[in-house]
């Protein structure tokens, strides 16, 4: 009797559509930038054991307290202490969705206004590696197990099934396309945060999330030439989705801009958003007759909080306003732009370029230094604009601004009126949620945000 050959697991970096099998993913959980020199891990899997660098089992007597020690690790459990160059913890049977460990105080939303720490339960194998800047924790697990975690971290696992399926297809496509250079110098392929995709382990899985992942196993968006479509997503497009070339500087095959409203409702007039229609675009209320999907006008506030999950707070992301006082504005810029360390007064903000969603993609700031010399700095991306104009991070760069000035021309107050949350490219998570609540299938949601893509099983 012939058995099919047993294929060794392949990693995400080795994967291509021709592989016809699901890869494993290496996900950074605690990163060097976190600068953790101590951490606590509880081993919770019944047949999971910590192994030192020589493969010897470390007996567990309570939580593992792990700290940097020279070039290696010191591991303490109960009254015993071990020194080892590295540590791995793996279940003895093949990985599934059962947690192997709980890692305490894992950062989420690093550098953004929503930053916090969470305890995360991780399945599969976990490696702890010492680096000079701090300890690294890497989770090595099958892509489908990772995706169940992603779709319950990006939004809540309580979301409607068809939303979770669409989110899973898009997250899988982005991961498999693997076109954005990230973490090439790190011992992991993707991190656990907004830089890549949020992943907070498997401690808060819902039945819907498990079903959504299983029902779409291997299903990805493909471009016309058969490559996996690099499908981005963000929290709220604000009404019109952005083009990748305006956010990252290059186009992505199959990723277009769409109006986030039912066809024929008049919203098409805002594609593209330009200086001419920007004012009326920002005047659009959430409950407009144009029925913007991410306006969420039919969904009550409490339900939105439940759907957003553990990290995000409900807010008016579709349309928002923000006032920044002089001291805060100047401090943000001095803190975040090294060339502006000597700034004593902001004198102007000049919009140089906008994308198709109203997002500013290039802006100049004019300011005076301590010698009263006028200077200019350019903010060349929507990311930098969002970073510099807010103490943590601005929701989006799709805004108009007004200023109040002192008699010497210094800006004393900056008021922004904006739309959306995030870069706005690809699937709009809040819009997709609204579509699912209104009864749209995952297939229809994917076709709405990626009209140039087609769905196909790649393994
Ligand atoms: Zn990342
Ligand atoms: Zn939207």
C-alpha cells in the first residue's frame, strides 16, 4: 500500500502558491524594542515542557521567571535556577489551538494612542532568545492557528461570522503575499502588532472565529496573473479607500480605491476626494442618505464596543475633530522631529499632496527656532503626519485644519476635522462589519473591497 510522502513543514518565507501546503509562521511576541530584561511565562499545556539550548527538560514548579544573564538566560521556576543560551517550550504532540504557555504583560498597540499590555496564551512552540537590547519571545505555529488569533485580535471574535471569514481571507492573503519588507533582520517573519497584524494568541477565541478560519482554510485573494493579492486592511477608510502608492510609494497589483457605500447611492461623487469636494466629504454625517458602510449609523454604540475587541475603544472614527494647543503641538514636533529640536513657534502647516481618500500624503511645517530664524521641514508620508501632529498617533491624515495665531504669527491652536482611522488601503474593517451585519456574505465583502481580486484555494 502506498502512502503519500510526508512533506516537511515549510516556513512563510519558503512558501509560494505552487507549494500547495500551509506554511508555519514565526511571530515576534516580545520584541527587542520592548527592552524587556525580565519576563514571566506560565507553562499551561499538559504535555508542554521547557527545553534548554541542549534539549534538556527544565522541570516546571510554578511560573518561569526569565531574565537576561550575560549572553544567555537565567530561568527560575520554584526554588530552582538554570542558566541557558536559549529556551524553547513546545507541546509533545502536534500543535493545535490549545495554549502551550501564557506570556505576561505583552505590549499591544506599541507607540499608538491605544497602547496597553495583555497576558497572551500561545499555542504551538515558543522560543525565548536573548538579545543585547532585551529578551525576544517568538511563537512558531501553523498559519491557520495563527489566523484564528489574528481575526480575534484585529476585531473581536464576537463579530458576525461573515465578517470574520472576510477578515480571515484578507489577513491570509496579506500574509501569503509577503511583499512588504518587514523584520528581515529579526528571527521572526511577522510581529504581533499593528506594524504587521495584531495577534494576541488564542486566549479569547470564539466559536465563530474557529468556524470562520476552518470554513475558509487555504482561501486567498489572487490577482489577474495568479499571484496572491497583497490585501491590506485598516480600521476605517472614512468613506473612500486609499491607494497603496499614496501610502507606501508603490502600487500593488489588484488593489484599487473604492467608495465604501452601496452602489447607486451617490457616494461615487467623492471618488476621488479632492480639494474641491473635501469640505462636503468631511461634512457627510455618519447617518447620511449615502449609507456609508463605515458610518455605522444603524449600529448602537455598545455593540460597536463589543465588536472592536480588547484593545480599541469605541469612538467616532468616521468623522472626528481634534484641537491641539500650542504647548502640546510644539512639544510633539520637538520630540518627534530631531531637526526641530530648537523650535520655539510653529508658523504654518502647508498641505502639499493628498491621496484619493482625502489623506494628506505630504505636508510641510514652517517654524521658527530660538534665534527667530524661519525654517521648514517636510513630512513625506501619511504615517509621519499622523505621528508628528499627535502626542501618540493621529487617527488618520484625511483632515482639514484651521489655526489661531498670536500677534507674532505663532500658531496658538490647531484644529483638525478628519475622517477615518488608519492608512485606509484595502478592506475597511468597520465598513466590512456593517456589511456583514446587513447580511452580506464574506465573498461579497471581499469583492466590494477588492473588485480586481478573485478567491481561490491555494492549499
Ligand atoms: Zn511587524
Ligand atoms: Zn470604510
